[in-house]
């Protein structure tokens, strides 16, 4: 549902899909905050601001592409889930 569900709208589309999918994928934390579901939400964009980290919900899965971001998430003291992004050049 990233990028406003490609123009359809995140809020309406995630409500419609909630009982049909296992999880959601969004671009940013801002988009993840607009998903009204308890299902897992994979945040695809790996750059996080301090505000993004403060707004963490338990169903968020963060994409991590460097050690600095991993350390910042670890510093929250919470048991957060991450998706490791490796650029293989392909």
C-alpha cells in the first residue's frame, strides 16, 4: 500500500485488505502510522529520523541498511524487528 496505495488511499485500502492479507508494505513511518491494522507493517525506506523512531509501534518492521540505524533502534531499549537490506548491485 506504499505511495498512498498507488493513489487509492492508504486508510480505505488497508481497511478493505485487512482480512485478505498477512501484512502490509509502506514506504515510510508516516505511511505506516496511517495504516489502521494490527498486522505487521514493513517500512521499506531505510532512513529513519529521531521522530520516526519515537513513533514506533509493535507491529512495525524497519528496513535497516547500515550499522548506525541498527544502533539507533537498539538504543530505544525495545525489542524491535528489522528487515536487513543488502545492496548486491543487481
